[in-house]
């Protein structure tokens, strides 16, 4: 049992210490509020304070946890690792952890792209290189190493590497279930472009003579489900904007597929709220209710369409609706660790100064970011994703990958990508 004394206790210090020792390291600990009682104890001890104490491991308190300075944190190097808030005898690990997990960087950044998202290059974690590795997990493991060097009897860190694959079902189906007028319009465009095969295929599917080609995406995930750490399919909900055109009500036969041959134990269904739901609370609630009626599943996991989310509004909506997990924390234009961690963590509402029950699951890489934004081909995508999974495996973390139904379908121009998925899955399996 590790005993911990915090010289300047606060809601923030409690949040960070609980996360580091309970969720990141999985070792038993007990907070000792009385300093005299702490000093009288024996065995593994840690103090978070301004000065060291004999017989205890010292984590320096710099003062910035409760009073963070404006602007970027100070950056340093220690034992080959980049660290935040360095001091003469180390660095303020818990203040650094809070800065990352409480998304202080996100709160402060005012830059926005055409979709009202923060561009990756404008975030401090990217500019400082903290998004390149799960440094927060490395810090926690280094702290545990130092504790075990002094007290070998202290419990080993309880961490387990896993790969959780998630799929954004932006289309769900390629042809089936689309409104008739839209199908006619698409067919006219195909005819004008001399894409006669696409016209025939569309109407064969709509007539029920051929199955929809995008069903292959679900079957591919189903096939590998045992090694995918409870994979999640995020279904796009019906929206009214130009970026929500693919969302439809599920055709009856597709609902039957999910209930029947495509329904596998361990395969989870999540919600992918529409483009404008991040700013429209009423629409957000309405879409969640409709999703529940269509899919008949509990409010479990959510990921915002286009990764559009605002602090604190969007996350409050998700938390208020009772979702357990939020999966939007990642990059749309590059790989990397947006909060410099590969361990799920509870969202801390900075404005209200409280830890919430909503768990944020950071993802490390997205297929469309590598393919569409970085212009990678299949071989380079495999190498990049494998390297990311290796970085997560090195700290026994949770590797969350993001895929899209159109790529996994292998339909027409997406033919190379199911093989890429399978190569990554085989390399990344626990």
C-alpha cells in the first residue's frame, strides 16, 4: 500500500492522483491528510509538496496546478523525456498531467479550421512534440519505477495492452435505404459520367437482387472481433446539413442483419451525432433519442461527426445524456496522442471544477487522416499504424484506431483497404 500526502490538496490534485495510481498504474494507495501522521508512517510513501521529506519519494509542487500561468507551459527534458513545469529537482508531474487531461490546451486555443475545429499545429501538445508519444503514460511508469527501486515490495503496475478498433459508419449502406429521388439523381450523374456499372449495381441492390456492398465493412470487423478489444461501430445519425447527406433511417433488412448474422458478442454499437449536433443541444438530444429507438441499444459510446466538439458544451451534452464513453479526442489530419496519453480518463469540467463520470477514450490514428490528409498509400498506412500500435504496446496502453465503412467495404476505389486493416489488426493484436 502506497501512502500519499498532498501539501496543498484540491479537487485537481485528487483528480490527477486518483487517475495516475488507480487507472494508469493500478496500484493500491491511501491518502494521508495529516502531515504528522504521514511522517510517522513507514513503508512506501510519496509526498506532493514544495520540499522533500526524509523517507518519502518527492514529487515537486510548483504551484501551477491550482494557478496555471497564462500561455504555454514551460518545457524541459528529464531522463530523455520531454516534461512540463521542470524544477531544479525534477518536474511537477501532477500539474503536467492535469494540464493534459483537463484539456487546458484545448480551452485556450482560439484558432479554428473550416469545420470549426482546432487545427492540430496550433495545439501546444503538437508544437512541443508531446503528441508524438504517450508521454503521460511514460511519466507514470517512470514514477512507478522510482517507487519500486526504493520499495521493491510495492505492487507491480497493473496495465494491459489492447487494441480497440472503432469504425465510423458514415454511410452505413452504399445504395440501400436512400430516398428514391436521391437515388434517381445519383443515377443520372453516373449516366452522364458513363458509369453504367454503378447504375446497374445501384438498382440491383435497391431491388433486393444484390446485397449492399458496404455490408462487407461490418463483416470484416465481425471476422476479427475476438482480437479487437470490443470493437465499436459508430452509426451516423440523421442530420440536415450538407455534411450529413449519408445518414438515413436504417432499412428493415439491415436491422435484421444486425440482429441476426451480423450480431456478434463483443461488437458494440455507438452513436455518431450529426455535423451540427456539437453546437445544437436540442438536435443532439433528438438524434440520440432517435438512435435509441432505431438501434435499441443503451447510451454507451459516442463520437462526434467530423470530430467537431466544443468545450465545455458538447462534452456536457454527452455527459448529461448519460453516455459512458466519448471517442472524439484525436486528430483528423495526422496521427498522434492529442492528450499525450493512451489511457482512457474521466473528463474534468474546468469551468465547474469537477471530475465527471464521462470517460474520454483518446484515439491515436485514423485511416482518413493518413489517406486523405497526408496522402499515404497502403504500405505507408500499414507502417504508420503499426508504429503507433508499437508505441502503445511499449507502455501497455490502449491502442484505439479509427476506420471508416467506405474504406473497409473494399468497394471499387476502396479495394486496397480491407487488406490494410487486416495487416494492422494482425500486428496490433494483444
